[in-house]
C-alpha cells in the first residue's frame, strides 16, 4: 500500500469549513485520515509553516494537443499545471482536429493517463467549431467528455447553442460559453477605447462580449438550462450575470487573474503577451471584476491558459491572442486579492478549487476523508519573481513575467503522487 504523511500543515478546505493545523494521511491515492499526531512509518512531508488546500481546478485550459504541439502538449501542459498547484484541468476543444469525434476524445484521455494532472475533456458543440453542423454529443459523452463548448469561438448559430444546452442538461454535461459577437468584434485586436485610439489599432468593443453574454443568459432563462460564462472581462457582463442570478437563471461565470490585475494600459508597452481575447479592459472593468468575485456573481477563477511560441508572439499586431497562466494563477490571485486584504484565503481557494469542481461535477476540490489525494501545499510568506525561462510548459507568453508575486506552491500532490516539488 502506497502511503504518504503530511505533518503539521495548516489546512484550508472550504468544502468542510476547515481552517486548522493537522496531519494528512494518504493511502493508495486517497485521503485516509485527518488529525493531529498521526504516526506512520512512510514517506513524510514536514508541512510546518505551509498551508494545504485542495488541488486547484482550472476550468479553462488550452493544451494545444492534438495539432499544435510546438506550443504545448498534454504532458508539458500538465507539468505547468502541477507547478501551479493545479491538479484538475478542463481541456478546451480548439485543437487540430477539433475535439468533435470520439476518436479525438480517446486520444486525449489515453495520452493524459500518466500526466501530472487530471485532464477532463470538453467536446465541441459544432463540427470543426464552424457553427454549421452539430456534433454527435451523446457519442462524445460516451467517449468521456464532461463539458461542451466551441471555445475560442462563439457558437454563432443560436439554435445550435440552445439545443446543446438542453441536451447537456439531459446528459449531465456542463456548457461553457465563449461570449463574443463576431460582427461587433470585427477583427479587432485590443479593447476599443483610449489605448486603441492612441496606438491606432482596431479595437474590440466591450459590447461584443456583453451581447454574447446576454444571449447565453437569455437562452438559459428561456429553456431553464444551465450555462457557464467563460473569461468575463467587462463591467456590463458582470452586471448581466448578477441580474440573471437574482432572477434565478442557472448561470455561473469565471474570470482570470489578468482581468483583475491588469488594464488596457499595459498594451502601451507593445508587448503581445498582454494581448488576449477578451482583451484587457479599463480600470472600471477591473474593479467590477473584483466586486463580482467578492459578491458571488463570479463563481470561479480560471486561467484561459493559451500557449503560443515566441516567434508567434514577436509581432505585437500580428500575434495570436492568448497568454499562459496555470503556473502563476494562484500566486497572481493571492497577490492581487489576499495579500491586499481584499479577499480571505478561504474565499480564494473556494473560487479556484471547490466551486469549479462543483460546477463541473467532478470529484475534486475537497480534502475530506475518502477524497482523492489532490493537494496543493504552499508558503504564503514566500515571494518569487516570475522568470518565463524557468516555467515548466513549452511556451513563455506570460503577462506576469518579471513580476514579484506573493505565496508560492511548494508541493503538488495528485492522486497521492508528488508531481511537483519547488526547487
């Protein structure tokens, strides 16, 4: 029997309102006992001075595999996840081929079996993400998907989106929506506003996201179905979700660390690592995102981890959108929200682990006895400077490069196996 004992660690577990010093006993990949003064002859981690929390659950990850493995692949993406305390991740379907057949689902799940994090798969709603023909959703469910999305693009055909949301409810799947009106976005590069005018670069209006958010909420309200809104970046989208929840609509929503840390002013540096979609917005939007996290409007913090090669990111205007984020997500969130006194540590763990697991319906986000031993150990007092050349994924396109972050992941345990130890 494989055993691992963590001694004298400060447990933070929102799923059972735990905030105490304890030992954690792990046997055969399962948490078998919590308590003080546990003694077992086995490998032991001294958790003195460290916190233990349920491993993070990242609801929004692009592993780029199959098809774009020069940027990332399943194994390297999971190494990056482990280094950030992420033990479960949801892999988006905009690969090549897209995740629109059972064969591609099987490829991902088979390859992920020995990875350093648990990989859950999102199936495409439409074939090739083209909004022209629906996929065989029951067949994708049979192959192992747990969610549906055309992420990277919205489902332009509203009828397809409504049918997918209704079918997902029947099959026990989560629908996650990239909210964007492509006609309003019209090929823009950054947020439409003062910075886009200063730089002379075509902008994406906030209305492009907001109309997409409003549409998905309207469908959910009309049909009584659930919807999860991805990477919220605008004050109006926060308000739309808040209003919908007050009316009893079954809507949940996520945002990302870059949206509550940075604003469009970063684009004045002409650094393509600050270009993502949706784009960085205004200070008003940034504050609204924080308010949404605090009052429960926004349920989760994800990363939208989107690796690109240095060559692709070299040209500011021609670069593809996206930044990596799994390795920095917890520390960046802790720095912006907890160390500033805006949010409690318990609330942050709930946003990054417990609630995402509940939304996805997966066995994660908890340190209860009998749960999988997916655990993040971190030092809340340690500061570190993000060196993009020392990160564990293939790509280096992080907007947090050179930033001093507070709180550092020291160990990540997935299924009872130590998959990351800080150097």
